């Protein structure tokens, strides 16, 4: 049986040289940020 995998994207592709990006979902803005500790934080 074939395993179903979630779509993957490398964070380097979406951040490029930025530390924060805005994501629009259902008309709402969310911000995905890379911290100094190299962790990801999603805020509204």
C-alpha cells in the first residue's frame, strides 16, 4: 500500500533572505518568523 505524504517545502525557499513572511489565509494575515534561536513562530 502506498504511503501518503504531506506536501513539503524547504523554509529557505519561502523565506529567501528574509526573517519574516506574511501568509494570507481565508482573508486573515499571519506572520511566520524565524527567531534568533532558528525556530519558527506563527502569529496573527
